C-alpha cells in the first residue's frame, strides 16, 4: 500500500497504528493462513482470529447454518482447537503469512477461563490486542451470560484487565435492554476499547420437518440485514464512552465502512460478508479511496463520529 | 479455489425435479471428481453448494435437485445468464486407491458426481460397476450416460418401478467381485453401504454450509483423525476415518 493511501486510510486503534480500519471479524476468517492462499492478507488493518477457549471445543451439532433474508444464522458454538494449540500450531502458521499484530479473540465459560486464556495470549508477541468476547449467543452458561448484565461484564473485564498488558477490547452483545449501560460498565472496568455488535439472537423453522432448522434451535443473525441495528448501537455507545469503538454488524462494502465510522467507529470489522465473498475485505480496502473521493473525505481519521 | 463468472449455456430438466445446467467458464481449479462449486444467486445471501457432474476445458456441468428457493431460482435461468461461482472446492475422490474393479454407488443427487469419477476411472483402464438408487422410475436419470462411458450399470428403485426393487444395498450381487467402494448419497444410504461393503472406500458427505471454503466451521464433523470440515477437508472421507454420530 502506498504512503499516500496509508495516510488517508490509517487509524490508531487503542495505541497501535493500523494501515486501514478493516478487520475481518472473529469466526469468519479462521486463523488467517487459509485466506492467505487467496490473497496477501497483509493488506488488512489486522484481523480477529477464531474465538479461543482453554480447552479444544467441537462446538454444536450440525446443522449450524441457516439462510435468512439478507443474512444468515450461525450456531457454531465456539469450535476451536484450544489455547495450547493456538499458541503452538496456529500462531506459528500465521506468522509465515502475516507480519502485523493480530487481534486475539478470547471466549470462556468461567472467570478463571477468561483470565487464563487472555493472559496466555497476551504474552504472545504476534498478539496486538485482546478482544474479549463476552457475547457469544450460541453456548450455554458462558459467553453472552457475562455480557448481558453490567455487573458481571464489569467483573470479568476487571479480572482480565489485571492480567493483560496489551490493549483490551471488549466485544459485547446486542441482545440486551440497554447497551449503553454495559458499555459504560466495561469502560469503568478498564477496557481500552469496545467492539460491537455480536450477532442478534434468532431462529428459523424448517417447514417440511416442522422443527427448528438449527440443531441448537437458536443462532446468531448476521449479514447485511443487521447493519442498521449495528450503526444505531455504535452511534449510541460511541457517544457515551471515551474509549474507541470497533463497529461491526452487516458491513458489506466501502460505503458501509464510512457510515460505521461516521456513527463513531474507529475501526470496522467485517464478518458474514467474508463467507459470501472470500475477497470481501481486500475489495473493500481497494474501493475505499475512490468512495472517499466521492464523498469529499480526505482521511478516514477525520470522519470518526462525524455524525454526532 | 477460484472465483469467476460463468455463462449459462443451457439448463434442462432431466426428471420432474432434477435439472442439468451446462456453463461456460474457467474450470481450471477443478482438479478431482467429487469436488463442488459454490454459486451466488441473486436475492440469496449464502452461496449454494452443488457437486460437479463434469468439468472439461471450458465447460462445467452441474446436475441439481430443486429443493428450495435457491435451486428453484437456478432452475429458471436460461442461456446467456451469468453466475458468480467459486470453483475447485473440497477434496474430491482419489482414484489411485480403486484397484482394478471399483464399485460406484450413488443415490438421488448423489449420482451426478460419480459420473466424472467413472469417466476418470475408465480413462485409467479400470473396470467400473455403478449402482444407482432412486425412489421410483420417474426419478431415474443418467443410466444411459454411465453406460455410454463403458460402465456396467444397475438401477434400483424403492418401489420396484424400474430396475431392482429396494435399496442400493439389494444390488450388491450385481457388483460381483469388486476391489473398492465409492459412494455418494444421503447419510442413511452412506451408512447402509458402509456396513454392506466388503472393501475399503471413499464416502462423500453432505452438510449445510456457510462459506464452502473452510472459514466458518459451519459444516464440521468428527472423524477418527480429529474434527474435519465437510467443505474443505471433505466432502469425501475415507471409510477408515468415518465416525457415525446421528
């Protein structure tokens, strides 16, 4: 990427300069190296790797995926190889193809687990940020349970804050009554940033079998359809907190990135769109300068929260 | 894997609910029989995975069943229309393990990918026997095409209205002394063939997919050698690694 483009697209995310604000979202980009077979993933700002837990997890039974209007449901259930394998196998494979700091997405089922996995990944040189996922809608007794109540969100963020040195970004759920309250609690607990929105809890029923389409009954709704909900929540949260907001939810094109940043996002994650178009993030980054020209935007930095 | 645009050459009905679409485009990434493509359709969010029936230099043939909104939309497309397709997905069948007399067993929409497999095996000088299972006579397709390749073909139907009455496993006698088993079809059929087959083999599985290229973990399954993704590490699994769960 040329210096001029870097100057136009670059942003600072919780103390780390990134070439552009585009970040493939956790769960849609694996541990990165498979996309590196398709294009040079160093064009990305960074990416958030697959949500990692202490132990290896198979996740939920299949079917885990269902089509929806302008989107999809998933109930993968945090399938991952466990933190040991991530450190010893996935990160070394990633190192061969990605020379930027990566965002480590951490999930868990207990306070201890969040603390242990976060501190383990915090020590890895390749990790730039910890993205603490307290919002997975597809596992029971964990994930979202921590992120839907301000008190428990604050407890887990404080505990993790005490053990990690790197910037801590907390990813939370839209499946709450008052997202601003949670955001404020997370900020007060010491988070360096927040990322939102995780998927919206949804469900579909198979008309032939007259039973839920997903083996897990419910799943998380993502894709273009949720974009307006995400813009609204990013707008509300970024007005209420001082720390950077990473906006995500239904982002599909360069115009969506600009809209999300005007709403208050410092950086933007792209999720489901990667699954329809494996080149989505590369294409969005390539399209940004021209779309910025069209709307008389010189640098992306200057438009963050521009709609406030 | 490659993303490219294909142009529909024709799109014809083979039975009351089975269609055959021939497309022109770059098939360079299709390297094995048993692989699939993933098609983006107007108005559908996720791509539709369809097995490759045949791939030649610039021609891709897909045979698909109209089962939902996506395939219904495909069935209405005509010559000249364009489709955004990811090609070269999945591992496909390995013909090296077949021995001299491979047995190929397909059921319903599991039949189409066996055509390219039979063609390749026959091209390698092997003596190919095919058992094709359908519900009823009106569902039968591609018997003549397999015979034209030079395969010995046996058809079974559940109601006995064509070929041998019953399931594909009722036709094992027809296969004689086979060296290897290739199978594609619904999971109950795969399991029945797995139990009835006396040889090693390769079985192609189906699962609802998100991306089709290994990113989303939507179609994972357990095997004796760890978790695999049907779309990327499959859809073809070796008999020796299969774990039956459901």
